[in-house]
C-alpha cells in the first residue's frame, strides 16, 4: 500500500461508470452498438445552447464565477425563492457529495429506500457514515417506513423522486406527511433529477414546502432533461443557512464557465427543452405498450427509463442485449434499467429483447 489511504476509502470499490457502446463493440466484436445505460438525453445541445457554449469557450483561460451568481439568481427568479436559497454544484452528484461532507460524521446515519441511486451509499461510506436501507414496496419508496426507521442518529433522509433505477414516483402528499414526522434536525433530501419527465399529477410542486420545513432540500440537475450531462451542473433549493453550510464544501471554481453559460441558455430555451422531453415521454408510452405485448409488465415509469424487475434473469438479459449491440444497465439479482431514447434506438432494444 503506497501512502496511507483512509480505511473508509481503501475499503471502497473503484467507481465503475456505465459501460460505453465502444467497450461493447470491442468486447463482442460487433459494430453499431448503442448505449441506453446512463439515462442521458438522446439529443445534442439546442442551437442556442451550442452558441452559448462556443462563446464561453473563448473565456476558458479565466476562472468562472465561483458561486455561479447569475445562474443562482435566474434559478431563484424562475422558482419563486430568494437567491440565497439556491445552491449550485458540480452536478447534483457533486451536491450529494457536499451534503455528505457537510453533515455526516462517522457513526451518523443516512437513510434511503432500496434499490435506489448507487451514489447514496458510496458518499455515506466515504465519510464513514452508516446507511439504513428501507425496502421499496411495489418498486416504490415507502415514506411511512422511512419515517418509522428514523432515529436520533439519522441526519439525512434521501428520496430519489422518481426513483432510480425503478422509475416510480411518490406524490406530494406522501412527502408532506413524511416531513411532518421527521425531527427538525434531520434533513430530508428530495432528489428530483428526473422531475421534468414526470406525468403523474400527484407529483405536485414541493417548492412551497420549503417555507414550512427548513430541513427540506430539493435537488435538480441540468444533466438529464436539459441534456447537459457532460458539463456537470446541478442545483438545489434549501433554507439559506443550509446553503451557506453546503457552499463551504464547494471545490473552488468547479462549476465551470461553459457549464454555467449552457445552463443559463438552456433555461432561456425552456419551451424547446419541453418539446424534447415530450418526445421522450411519448416514446416511453410506446415502449411500455410494446413491452406489455411481449409479456413484460414494468413498474409505472415516470422518468426517462424503464425498469425490468426480472431478478436472477437481470445479469443474463443485460449480457444478451449487449451482445446484440444494446448496452443497458443490469443490476445483478434485481433488474435491468433501459434508457428511453430515439424511436430508432428504442426499436433496437425492443427487437433485441424479443429475438
Ligand atoms: C442522474 C442522477 C442524478 C444527476 O447526476 P448529475 O450529477 O447531476 O449528473 C442525481 N440523482 C439521481 C437519482 C440520478 O439518477
């Protein structure tokens, strides 16, 4: 062992990103593989966003605004909160890491449904915190069980809504009931990375809950519906005191200038962004209908992916799809998550599944 890595870190497995199409092509000696593994938008940046990126590219010799003040102000205006209630970070994953650094000591507890986003246990492990996994019910977060499982060591409750990898969402009523039961010194993090794709009406708008519940944090991102995953811009809303604490752990200048400019341009192009999200939502319905015809019942899909909860069949199915040039995300023993893409790519998946 070179140096003396912290035991919490040396015990962690290396981070494994989703497999790329190129990896699949090399490994299986195939061409034309497609990646439906990371819930990316299948469209490149909008013309106005590309123009903003090009303009910002001319400024890359300068550090960007560390706090992304212009972006915070715009997000505040559009969401009806004060600018000091807005946080911006290196993707919402960057903000999740900041949350762990800000609030968790060894022995503290962080609680979430399971299966859920794989980053949650990793960031907890990084700081030596304990995780409490609350089983999903019908592939859905069971917020009453979350509330029952909270004890005085629980400092963070994470809710991915919609949940990744199962795609289901919980309604605003359930979130409000949970908040009424959570002690005020325990933070509730509502991770709405896929909010824009939700069609379920009961999702509601959690923003008004911030006024009553200073322990609520709402996280969102430009990576999914806005199609800016590579630029790493995530944001969130919370009480100003929470924002002040979290900002102390923001790596200096990590939210880069190209990303800030692209995020602002993407907010200005909200209608076009909405059209693209709508295309994905229409494709989601089509894919689900076809899956049903093929005998695959999937949980209510509210994000830009579908979940095939096929247990022990998951790993072999993901392998078979990959050999056919369709890279998905298999969770061994649990299921396969497949990103909704263009009609052509979705047809490739459906054909590979039924062949
Ligand atoms: C994709 C995803 C994120 C967003 O990650 P970024 O760091 O913003 O790219 C956050 N939460 C969940 C549950 C996700 O699936």
